[in-house]
C-alpha cells in the first residue's frame, strides 16, 4: 500500500498510534503503516529504532495480518480495537476467530476471557472453540486451585494421572490437567482441594507428599 504522506508523517503517526491507548487509526491501518515504514527503512528492526518501540510490540500490532478477512473488517470498523485481543486471536483458525469475535462483540466474552481461551486451543479435549468458550464461562463462578508438581517423561500425556486424581477427589472436581516440560499443572475446585487434603491426612501425609505418591502410582500403572 502506498502512502501520499512523507516518511516523517508516517513516523509521527506510528509514534502516536503505538504509545497511546486512544489511537487515531485502527489496528489494520497501523499494521499497514508499520509495513510501509519497514519497506522504506529496510527492516522491522530499523522501524523499532526509529519510533522507539520494541520489535516484539511491533509484531503484536502485526498480528492483525493473521486474522480472517471477516474479523479484520471488524477491526477496521473498530468493533475490536484491543491489541492484546487481536494478538491472542491470531492463532485460531478463521472459523474459530469469527466465533470468538462474535461472542466478544455481543459482550459474552471479555478480553480477559480471550486471553484465557488462547492457550486452551492446544488442549486435545477442547479443539472445538465452542467447547473452550463454554469451559471458560463455566469457570467464571468457580474458584480454582492450582497445584504444580514434577512429572516423569512416561506420564507426559497425563492420562494415568488425571484418572487417579479424579478417582481420589471426584471427576467433577478436576478442572484441568496439563504437562509443560516436566511440570504438571493441576486445576481443581475448592471441594477437590478439600478432598485431596482429607485423603492425604488419612494416610498421614502432607499434601505435597501425597501428590508425590499419586505420581509414583501413576508411573507404576503406565509401566
């Protein structure tokens, strides 16, 4: 896209647009300005140095390029005008982007909800974005507790561990379980945490030691 403005004017607009909450231009237009200046200066790094904004932040503004045409139009119309929201939506497929955008515009999803939804797209149990949205809505009124613990390589899929935790504290009390690297991340309800503590006390174990016993048992089952 060619601009009739001078380089100086584009630089001035970008500085204003990237540093203020109330931006003069929509996010699609800002991305075009960044690309124009990138071409003019030779690299995104030069744009970063010229306008005093990190390349990471520039990439956030450029996230709009990964949106579907339909959602991009909503951004142009400023029905979606939050950079973080656009940044989190970029990794969903076009169909999911539109579903999330529709819910956001109808105020049934907040920007915070979309931030929570984004990492859940990798969860094999929640490939359908409608299921993810439903899950996030359902959790709004539920206080969750997060437990972190080491998980051996043989339990990376989490199946055995999830099954044992559900049998100990109740299937409905386990909100989610995932493994990142060698760290297990378990989300459970208040009732689930109380049940887990009770089961640990019955065995004269601390909560940490009891979770360690569960991991050990799951490893034995997996082998």
